[in-house]
């Protein structure tokens, strides 16, 4: 593993006049990249070439250019070697499904939900020639298989959390996001929308971090997770904002002005800020979250000792890696930075 700097990332390829400038944010958490990152990404892309149902070659080209398979390599550098590849497949599925589910009408969503839990938990077989169902069932079967040697059954826990997240996501009105007028209410919506608790379940499985029950019940532990989740959604918003501005400009008309689902646009309204001021506000919040995270991390040494403290230090390291990795992925990924 090795730390990385911004110099390794490609320049933006936006080709639109009057776009907001690309933001710059420096985290106090270093990003660590796995030495097997490239080979994992290649294997994941190969899996989706062979198993996903692509309507056109352009659909696959669009996916490959987004860098979705790289998110877990950045976010989970401490993941077990025999789990990181499957975790990377899951992150790709998560992003793909986020795009697909936005296009589903009510009846199709209801049909998908009726089979989802069985596909994830292995009690329902995928429909013949339905590649979406096959991929869901296949990847989650690999996750459940790890429970054969795992007394904590983190694979099953992850599968249950995935079902709960997707169900909540589909039952949540996406239009509600654009009417959130405070950062607090917006974050409450987005925690479900972007799958914050799903990401923690994936991290715990991939990094083999079973949380002791008495620690899971500690309000400070939950608060630490919440801070990490807030950092994740703000970092994504910071670097996806230009992409969302571009998409909105392409769909707007004289009578319809689409509202952005982004924390920058929320704080512009909440605090009467212009775009540049709102961007700086979000960057300040990111810094505040990191400082607060470190302060809470330090307080554990006063409350816990022995095995509990050792676990919390390990969990905290994995969480900081996820915070930093998500940020660096947001800076560099094609999904946010290579839209023409």
C-alpha cells in the first residue's frame, strides 16, 4: 500500500463554458491505495463485460469510464484480499442500480422489490435471461459463502442491510430531496439516498470488523459513524456539483428549471450565499467534521481499554481510510470529472 497525491489524478475533461471551477479540498486523512488495485479493477470490469446485459456498446463504455470499480480500492485499503474484489463488484452494482432505479415506474419497482430479498439471501432463483437478477444473486452468494468460516456471519448482516437500504431508498420520494431547505434535513434524506449505513456494512464485511454489541450500542460510536457519513455525502456533493449543473443545464427550459440535489445548492438558499461562498461553506464543514472525528476518536482512550480499545482503533482506521478514499475517488473518478 502507498499514499497518493493529487498529482496522480487526471485533469478534468469538462467541455462546457461557464461551468463552476473544480473545487480543491485538502483532507487531514491520507489516502492509501492497495498494491493490487489495478488487477482488481480489471477483474471487476471483466465480470461485468461477461455478465451484465448491455443494450449497446456505448452503455459499457460509459460505465468503464466512470471508475466505479475503483471506489472500494480507495475506500477499503485494509479489506481482506479474498473479499475486496467482491466488494468492488458490489460498489459497481450499487452505482448502476442507483441510475437504473431512477427510471423504474411504480409497477416495475414493486415487482423488483418483491423478488429482491430472495435474490440477496439466496431463497429466490434469478429469472432465466434476467442478467440483473443473475448478477444480484451471484455476487451476494459469494458474500454469504464467507459465513461458512465466519462465526459473526457478517455476510448475512451485509445482505440484510442491503435489502433494508434498497427498500428504504425505493420507498423514499426522490422529489423530496430538492425541497429540503436546510443542510440538516437534506442530510437526513441523503443518508438513505446514498446508502451511508450500507457502506458501513460493506466495510465491516470486507475488512472483517464484527462490532461488539456493547460498542454498537454506544451513542458515541454511532455519532462517529454519522460524522463519517456526513463527510462522505458532502465530499461527493462537492465534486459532483459541476456534473449536476451540467445535467440541469441540458434539461432546463424557459418554463422548467430542474432543482439540484446537492448540499451546495441547499446552503445557498439556507444561508443566502452565492455559489462560491456555498462551496467554501461545504469545505469548512468537511474540515470541521474531520476535526470533530479526531476529537471523538481521542475520547475513546478515556473510556475503553484492552480488546475494546484495540477494536475501536482498528475500526477507526478503516473508517478514516473510507473517508479519505471516498474523497480522493470523488476528485478523480470519471463519473464526476469526465463529462463532455
